[in-house]
C-alpha cells in the first residue's frame, strides 16, 4: 500500500501568490460537483481539502505538498451554476496564470462523473487545455463509480471512449465512498511523475 503524507502549503487567490515551479505538480480539475475535494482527501487519507454542499464555493488554487517531494494542486471547479461572467473571467485568468509556462506540471487530472461522461463544460475544458498545448498531460479520472453497478463499468467506459473522450492513458475509475480504484490511481501517479523511490510502499 502506498502512503502519502501531505499538508496545505499555500492558498492562492491571485496570480502573484502562486508558488514557484520548483517541485513536480499534479493538477486536479473538474466540475464543481464532481467530487474533487472528496477524491483528494480519499487519496491523501486526510481532510485537507474542504468539501462544500454549495458548488463553486472554492475560488482559490490550493497547493498540497506530498511526501515533501511533489504537489497536488487543487484548481477551482468550473461550470458552477452561481457563477456570473465576472466570476468566470476571474477563474479563467487565475487558472491561465497557473498553466502558462508551468514546466513542472507533470499531469492534469480531469475528474469526470462516471454516471455522465464528458458534459459540455468538460469538453470545453479539454479544448481550452489543448490551446495551452497541454493535451499530452490530460488524464481522465472517473469519480462516483459506486453509483453504477460494477458489472457495467467496462461497458460504460468503452462507450465513453468511443465518443471521443481524450486521455493520454486509459482512464481510472474511482469512488471516494467505496475506495474503489484509489490504490491504482496512487500507483499510477507515482509512476508517471517518476517518484517511485520517494514513495515506496510501506508494509
């Protein structure tokens, strides 16, 4: 079992507050009600990421340093119903400031509700990320898989892939509630940021 030890390193509301790109980073992106904070907490076995019943409440970028070797970067959720044009522009400006010239960004986890697949906002996000030439870093992680019978997972995934879902590797299916897929996801992240030696499994 892979163990992560993490702490909140910074909370940023403005581009000037962003941390320097001096450690490998994995960014988490997803619609406001996709369960992003719940997944981060489940992977870290903590309550560092604040959850809320109000979609889009979090407007900051939160940096969590993991095992003192790399970072999880929790980006604000998109597509929240209460967001007006000014909110969306502010969101886009803050995220763009983070994404530009972030050479240490190893992977972007785009979280997608397994019940729905890519919705319009999810597709727009993929296109926007491609404008930054980041398509090779997009990796889809499905959430809330416990809402679908496990016997239907394979067929559901295949259907989404046929519809043109983009991910640089086969998406991982997870559930924060049932813990499904979490160990697989952690092993995948460690392997793809080259941190095997720093995050060896503990017995």
